[in-house]
């Protein structure tokens, strides 16, 4: 059996990925979340934290003016990551070598630990779900951040207060509202979702109807194969696409059978258009 990844390795990698511009309370809470999850045999790594406006603009260009797939709808200044107040996480295999993007019970448990530490979770948003995303806004909205305000965050760990001397709402008034993030979404895309049934067949069903489903799922972060070429959007309804469908179904109260049909179509349209 491969050696289990060390807690310190997860922490070191996460600190590196969060960047130097990360808020100190966000950083310390993220580390505590990693520690608590580790005790439960859940291996979490932070994949992203602070992003400069330039980095955000580069990310925004992907799939638009640069090659690749669209990964964000936020330009520089429009993401809570640009203010060092947000992090993204992923689960790792026990040996730390494989990233696991499936939103399962362990994934939700990490979100729960994060929320107990004062984070809001993107998986709770009504308008669209961002399952890897956790943030601490201290009651401020994105427009307030854009206008130069900074929150005073209170650590749930040690009652430390972050260095920004601007008075704001108490942190316990902080609610996970979708309104902040939704402002960053400017384009509502329609995906021409097919009617009828799609499932894994032999040979595999392929074509634009499959691609439309894959693109729609990817737009709300249910990638067929995140990190693969075009995030696995290839027009083939294979096991990975079925897996993305069943993850979506699981998170939206449907039977997670990996079969795309009228119910999945209806729910998918609703989630994307909302
Ligand atoms: Zn994020």
C-alpha cells in the first residue's frame, strides 16, 4: 500500500497555493480545516486562494480570447479571490497523488468543517453551485470590496482579528447569500439541451446533443473530467460524463443513476437559468 500523505505536506502545498495575498484569518482557518479533516481521514488540499487582478484577467481570457475552456465568469476585481477572502479546495487520495473532484459525503463534510470555522460555502449558493469554493466576506458585498472597503474578520479559533481597521457588520451576521457571486455572472448561456434519454451505450452515443449536456454541466462545475483536454467535453456519453450527470443528480435531489432524461434536463435548465 502506498504511504499516506503527511498532514504537513497538505498544509505546505495549501499555503503555497493560497498565495501571499491571502487574508491571515482565511489562511489560518483553512489550515485548521485541513487539520480537522485529516483527523477524520479526509485529505484536503487548497488549490487556490488569492489571485491578483492580472491573474484573474488571464483566467477570464481562457476560453474567450485565449485557448481552452471557460473557467470563470469573473474578470479582475470581480472575484472574491481577488481580495484574498476566498479559497478553493479539492480532496486527495490517501497517498496525496490524485485529486478527487467528486462531491460526495467527504466533500460535504469538509464544507461543514469550513462553515463551522466561519466560511460560507459555494455549494450553498442558490444561483449556481461552486462546490470547491469557501469564502469569508465579513458581511461585505463584492461592490463594497470593489469600492475599497475591507472586512474585519474574526477568527473562530483564537478571537484574532484581521488587520483591517474598517468597521463593518459583526461576523456572526454573515450569511451565505448568492447575491455577491451572482454579480460576477454576466452571460446567461443557453445550451440547447436535448430531449430524450442519454446513457452509456455500446458503442458510446456521441454528437452535439451529448456535447451540449457536457457543456451545460461544466458551466456549473460538474466537469466530465476536470483537467483533461477541454475538461473532458468531447461529445461522447462515456462513464465520466455519466459520473458528472450522477453527481449533478445527487446534488439536486434526483436519483443519481447517471442517465440523462427529462427530469435531469428540466433541473439542469433550471439551475443554469436561475
Ligand atoms: Zn473559488
